[in-house]
C-alpha cells in the first residue's frame, strides 16, 4: 500500500479532528513520510541479512582456525625456548666450572710464587742484617 500526498493530507485532517490541531501536528511530525515496508521487503531484507551473517560466520570460523594454528605454533615455540634455556643454563654452568678451575689453578701458581719470593726476601734480609752486624762488630774492634 503506497502512501501518496493525498492520503497523507487526509490522515492529517482526520487526526486534527480527533486529537486537535496541535496534537495532530506533533504526531504527524513523528511519522515517517515514505512507503511502509511490505512483507516482501522484510523477506528480502531477511535473506540479505542471512547471507551477510553467514559470511561473517565463515570469516569468524577462518579466524578461529588461524588462532588454533597460532596457538599450536606458540606451544611449539614455547617448548623449543624451554630447551634452549636448559641448554644455555648447562653451558653457563660448565663455563663457570672451567673459569673457577682456571682461577684456582692460577691462584695456586701465584701462591707458590709468593711463597718463593717471601722465602727469598726473608733470607736476603737475614743476610743483610748479619752482614751489618758483622760490620758493626768489626768497626767496634778497630
């Protein structure tokens, strides 16, 4: 049922008689001025919306599949990273043991060198003091 200008005006006039001019004007201002939707329009709209919703659902399914793939890849990556961390920890620990062994060996050699130098210094000082004492005794006898 198409609404033309003549039927619109007739409706406005009838509402004016029933409700009064001001109320009729207010009500008519709120009504749309186009042809009302028909049952066929609604069926067509339903079909178009159904197709669009189906398309959106397909896209969502595709996104879910991508997310599942990413989740699987992230799990594999996490597992691999765990193995890398374990390997690095083992290598760091082995390096630490090697460094400590080298330091211990180097410090052992340094300790032996210090002991040798200390012995040499002590005996040199003893010899110096004995020489000075002998010179002092010799100087007193003169």
